[in-house]
C-alpha cells in the first residue's frame, strides 16, 4: 500500500506551480543559449543548419515524448506507483536502446559530411541523431520528478543543464572552436548531468531486479496509451506546421509567412506555460483517479480551464495596444503591420486553453484517445476551410481558419470531457488498479519493495 499524505495547502500548491513554471523557463533557456551563440557568432547559414538539427532532434523527440514520457505521467502514479524505480529503469533502458539505433542511423550522415566539402549540414544531422537520446533521458528523469510531486528536483536538474550548456558554449566560443555540431554534443553533456542530478535526488531503486523482470509487459500498456498521443502529435503537426507553411507561402507570400511566424513567437510563451503546468498537474490528477477521487479530478480540471482561459484573455487585452510594438521591438519596424495577428491568435489561445485543460484531464484518467480525436477534428476543420479562406482573403483568411479550427477542437474535447464520462473513467481506472494490485500480489506472494512517491492531492 502507498502511504497517502494530507492534502497540501494553497500556498504550497502555488509555490510548487511557480517552481514548475520556473523549471520550464530554465530548461528552455539552456536550449536557447545554444541557438543564440550559433546565430550571434557563427552566422546566418550556421543558424540555418542549427535549425535543421533542432528540427531532427525535436521531431524524434515528439515520438519519444508520445510513447515514453507522456505515458509516464499517467502510469507512474497509477499502475507503477509501488514499483516506480523498476518502471523508471525500464524507461531509461528503452531510451538507451533507442539511442543505440539513432547512433547507427547517424553513421551514413557522418560519411556524407566527410565526403562532401559542403556537407556540414549532414554533420549537424548526424550530431543531432547521435546526441538526442541523452536529451531524452533527461526528459524521462524530469517527468519522474513530477510523478513524485517534486518540481524542485526537476528545477535542480534544469539548472545544472543550463549552467553546463552556458559555461561550455561560452568557453568554446572564447577558444574559437565552437561549431554547430559541438553545440549538440554540449546539449548531450548537459542532459547527462541533468539526468544524474535528478536521479540522485529522487533516490529510486534502479538496481536490476533479482529475478528477471518482464519488461515486455510494460510495452503493451505504454504503446496502447502512447499511440494515441503519437497520432495526435502527427496530426497536429500536419495542421499547425505542414498546412500553414504550405498555404501561406504558396497561396499568399513568403513574407506573410514570416509575419505569421513572428506573431506566433509572441504567443509561444503561453504554450510553454501550458506544457509546464501539464507536466505538474497530469500526474497529480492521475493519482487522484487511481484513488477513486472523481471530485478532485473534476475540481482540478475546472481550475485548469479557468486559469488557461484567463491566460489567453489577458493576452488578448495586452496584444491590442502592444502586439505591434512587441513585433517591432523583436524583429523590426516592418513587422509592426502584423500586430493584428497577435490579437487574433490570442483569441485562439484562450479557446485552446480550455482544450488543453480538457486534454490533460483525459490523459490523467487514461483516455488519450480523446486528444487524438480533438486534433483530428481540428486538422480536418483547418483543411476544409483554410484553403478557400486563403484564396478569398489571403493571410487574414488563414488566421481566421486557425482560430476556427482551435475552437472546433475545444468543442469536441468539451463534449468528450463531460462530467459523467470522467466520473466513469475514474471508477474504471481505480477498479483496474485494484485488480492489477491483486494480480501482482498473487503472482509475487513475497511482495516487492515499494519506492512509490507519497501521493499528494493538489
């Protein structure tokens, strides 16, 4: 049995949320330092190569996030709460084996880079493939820290990552040996230090079990949960990136695409805020569902909807007078004319906040299929109305289609996340876990040492 601690107070909860947001900012800053130094000291072409390498790393990262990290936010505090060390070991081992495969995949790119005088971009792709698994190990460790409701430990790891990346990049630049490939190797070194820092603080039992643990038994539930998140991520990319780039650049103009990307830069911090809060709250809601606390899940979901919608609403109010000024400050005077896009997109952010809160809730109660359904509807809506509106109204039509598509996803997830459905899901999750615990005791009468986190109610 896992010991249950009393509900934490508002101040403690607010402090934990603040630490979570700061953690996300610190980790993102570490990655930003690499891009900053590449663009500042190595030039525009090098920054383009860095962008290609980053696209490779984070595209593979989306797969890893969907199949490994995000499911851990649900399974960590539920199915594997009493065997979290064993589960964490399995995730780290799986990530390491994926790293071996990616290292092998990088070899042809190294060969091409060596054979071609202008093959530096292939070297960057190879470096991204070679080092990506180390970054992913850091993601796993960070997620497990949140499963244990210890955002301070995650922040410590992110701080180590930032300090190592910053200090090493600055030193290499002063020595005159900094290259784009080396930046990705520095990311790997920082991520290894991050992983070790977090795991040392968590004190999980990561030793190999005395009897061979059937890690294969972890794969089926991990895949059943993660495949829907992977599908959702793929469809989201097709609508948000693929279609938008195609429609704006070919139907309107490349300059308009630049203006749209500039406006999206101003709203991106809100998206990172949603990600950070999801990292914090999904494991907590999953722990509530495991304990059969449907009321706690519903209250937390309501709080997230209000908070996320509020972030978007504040953005709308601030973007009306300051959207154009913000673009001017960041990118120059020629971007000021696109200030109206910032306000329009923040309308979408307000609606998307509700959808993100519902999506997190569905993940927490073991229903990631809802995320997939929401993005299918969103992308279908954008494809159906985006091109006609682009042909009729140009960039304004594209922006309107983006907002309408977001609203359509919000409606779908609101319908799915109705009260009685969530209550039934909580009952199913709790009953399934009780049955799993009974089966585990029957299969292993001697029991196992529990290294589960203390469950706390947000």
